[in-house]
C-alpha cells in the first residue's frame, strides 16, 4: 500500500493524527541539557515538532513550506507582514512527542499516537535539514532527551499548525 494512501485511510477510520508544528515567535530562545546549552537563537521562531506514526517527508515538507511563509513578524508599520526569512530570523527546533497528549480518559495523558522513536527521529532530522533551505541559521534540541527550554516569547505570538488542516 502506498505511503500516500495510508494516512488517508487512517484518517477515514479516525486513527490518523497529523504532524504538528507548535510555533512561537521569540526574542530569544535556548535549549539546555544538564545546564549545557545545546541550541540557541536570537530573534526568530521556536518550533516544537510532533510526529506521528503515519507522517512522511512529504507531510514535513508541506508544513515547513507553510511555516516558513507565515507572515508573523512586524513590518515598519507594526503589521504582521514579514516572514522569518524577511526579518533574517533564526530558528530553534525541538522535538516534542507530548504534542500528541490524549487526555480523554483518566488524568494521565496517553501518548500512543506519537510516532515510534526510531521513525520519528529520522523524520525529525530530515525536517531540521530541510529547514536549512529556508533559514540560514537553524539550531536544534536533542531528540529524545530531557531538556529545559528557555524563551522570551514575543507577543505572545503562538500558532499551532497541523498537516490535516493544510
């Protein structure tokens, strides 16, 4: 069965969870592991990436293109008319399987819709690499690690993109 058909069939059966990008416009951000900075940016975007089992490189490409084109930065008149590229902003990408938290039953979230770690890590690394086509400075967290994320949110301005809505 084609990898393009599988997400469609799973969506029809209510089993599909779209890839998710949780975007925050920031003045600065950094991610640390055990007090060691592993990724840091100045003004730009902090991007949390959630990957489910059915996600593909094509879905990642679609979300990257959309996120890179978002006009969420202010122009000289204070209107949000500029993209990350327009403001020469930087990007910090952090993997976050908890974007798939299901809290319908009980009080402990379930994460069964998140992608298995080996598949998700490969797709995450692909996404980091592809962002280099749109942004000259891309920093990243460490996949699967316990991290502290420090940020100064600009706005606040936060957007959730999911592949099912594009």
